[in-house]
């Protein structure tokens, strides 16, 4: 089986989507675009940004789907900071378990910082100050409240 690993990007955003397909590039991207209209996909951000560009990152001959997805996962890992893919390809259940365990450990170690960041982000989104208990718990200053709650 033939296969490609491709990248979709837009000059209007710094994010990218990396996918794989056994179809030619144009058909793979048009199929993804059609699916994005009716389903919530991680690549919707790029299609909404407009003016998308697609390119083939790797081409394979005589490759199984499993092998191609593993290679896709490696490429996605190299671009984690810009990649909008919500699921990383080629991971086994054991890999997912290990990563989840590591993320949980990191969260437990940095729980207060994470929750403080979420409280500030929620203030920005809602435009409302947090509850008094949240302000005390995460030491949110009046300046931060004023900055997050000001209307644009």
C-alpha cells in the first residue's frame, strides 16, 4: 500500500495539522475539508483561518497503515508546539497510559499554578471577577482582576 504524510498550514496562523492518507494529497485535504464542515475536527482552526497550504512531508511505498501511523506520530511529536492534532498517531495503550500517568504527576505537582492560570483565563473569557474564595486561594491581585475584566 502507498501512503503519504502531509502537513496543512495557513499563513494566517502559526498552527499546523499533520495527517496521513493512502489517497493523493488533493483528495486527502478535500476529504478533510468536507468532514470539517460537519464535524468538530482539530484542523477546523486552519480551514477557518483560510488560505490553506498543503504539502507532502513523506511518501511511502509498501507500508502498512500501522507503520505509517507510527511514523506520523514521530513527525507529530517533532512539531508539538505548533500541531493542532488532538490525538497523536501510533501510540499504543501502554504509551497512552504512561503519558497520562506523567501528566497526572505533573498536574499534582503544579496543581495550584495550573488552577490559578485557569482562573485568570476564565476571568478573561467571562469578563467577570472570580469568587472571593478563588481570589484568596490563588492570591489573585486587584491589578490582575482589573486587567482580565476590562472590556475591549
